[in-house]
C-alpha cells in the first residue's frame, strides 16, 4: 500500500483535500510534474475519501492500494505503447495489399492506434475514477490541530479576583 502524510485543507461531502509534500515515492514517478495541483514544486493537493472523520487542519495518512496504482500505471503508460506497436505492425502487413509504402502506412497506423488508445484511456479513466478502489483514502488521523483557546484565556482574566 502506498501511503503519504498530509494536512487536510478542505472538506467536501465524503472527501477531503489533503496537502502533501513530495517524497521519494514521488521522485520515482514519471508523472511527478503533472500530478494534480502543485504548489512551489514541493507540495501537491490530493482529493481523498474521508471515512476516518478528518477535519480541516488535521494531520492524516492517505493511502492507495499498490495493485490499483500498478493497474493505472499500466493503463496510462504501457497500454498506449503496446497499441502503437500493434498499429505499426498492422500497417506494415496491410500496406502491400494496397500497393503503398509500408513505412508510411506503418507510421500512420501506429499514430492512429496511439490516438485510439488515449481515447480509450479517457473513457475508461472516467469509469475508474468513480470506483473507490482507484481513489486515495484517509486511513488514519494522526493529530487533531488544537483550536484557538484565546477565548478561554480572556475568560480566565475576567474571573480573576480583584486585589485592592
């Protein structure tokens, strides 16, 4: 399970926006520069399912299943390349049937299959985004931030007995 620590900055109905700091796990990822919302190049914001009952300003641990992460990585990075290779091979084999240059036809088919792969990923991605299995979850609230106690201090000052 891939986990990260962060701070809740915003709440929705059943989700929370968590600000995390990029770690070594992020440095190894090829999508590190395009991952959600980046601020100052060191922090990112992730929308996570909030079943742990976290509130704004809480420190939390978010997690996503490694198997889900691997499936998504395959779909996003490997699948388009495999489609492109298949398109190039099909173009190479089909070109002689039309008496065309096999290199040109191979390139056209490769890019066509590559484009079709991204259309497939876009439609499939919308369906996967609706499944909880593929969304990060808050698994633990580490520390609840203390609220401002200034009203208590002022109340104590008013209750002090007068010396006189």
